[in-house]
């Protein structure tokens, strides 16, 4: 593709990124425990706010459903990824997405947003993206699995009931991909436990992300989440 066309597409994306400032979240920010890693969120993510950011700043390139087919995508090389595919983002950590959004991606048309979004708002859109892929539409099942097998020790909201198990409200989870967190869950359980491998470990790991989004929730409540990519919640 000619460099001039790539540059034109990149300029269009940059222009789209700078239009339409999104109002701050309507709900108060909920602090998270301080992490020993960077980057890590200081507050629980508000994914409804993240959805509004996606609509205002991202869907022009990434498409209304995150398929990489926005109206500006045809002028970009490489094209934006398709996040609707099964397995999308499974090997990416939230911290990786945060850095990509803040600093941009070298060798692509992804520009930096650190002059557009503050850090809490960046985490909001990170977790909005992180909860959208097709193979993660099992989050309600993940919550049920956690409530059946984990809550008796780790507490319904990730705060442990027993003194010999760790809290699950840890913002340093963001440096782990879904694959890595699933492996961490499996390794923490003895051989023969249903949570030492397979679907139960994966479901339990998926529930852990909820504690960085709704850390005070006693159970998963899908009514508080966006139901689509591009229609902002109330």
C-alpha cells in the first residue's frame, strides 16, 4: 500500500481519536489495593464508561462490533485486528492493551491516546474490550462456577473467609493473560481437584476479572454490563 495512503489513514484515525470528549463516569470510582507492578489500575474499571469511550474514539477504525471493519479501516496497513474471533485476546494481558492504548503501537496506525484519556479511563476501555470477545460470553457461567466451588474459601466478592487463602482483589492480575491466569488458578489447586485443570480452572479465572470491575459485588449481575459493543449503557 502506498505510504501516502497509509499516512492518510493514520491521520484520519488520529483525527477521529481527538473528537468527542467523553464525560467522566457517573458513578464514583472504587479504589483497588495498591499493586507492586506497573501498569496497574488504581480504581475498579467502569466498563459502561469504557463502552462510551470505545464508541467515541475507537469504532471508527475498529468497527462497531470490534471486528476491525470501521469506516477508516480500509485505509490502514495493517488493518485493525478482529476481536470478535474465538480466542481473541486470550494470550494478551490487560496491561498490554493499556500500554498499546496509552503509547500507540509501533509499525501500525494505532496512535497514542495518553493525551486524550486519563489512566482510569484507559483502564475502563481496556476492560470493556477485555470482556467482549466471543469466547468470553460465559461470564455468568463463570460466576456460577465460582460461587459453587470457590466462594466458601475466597469469599463471594474475592475477600477470603479463611486466613490461609489469598485475596482475589489484586490489581496486579492485569499483567497476566487469560491463559496465564488460568494456569495460575490450576497450579493453586491440588491434583485431582476439578479446579486444577480444564473448564473449571478457566471459568474460575474468568470470574477473577470481575473483581477488578465490580469488586464490591456479591455475585455476577449481567444487568450492570453493556449488552453490545456500540450501544452505550445508561
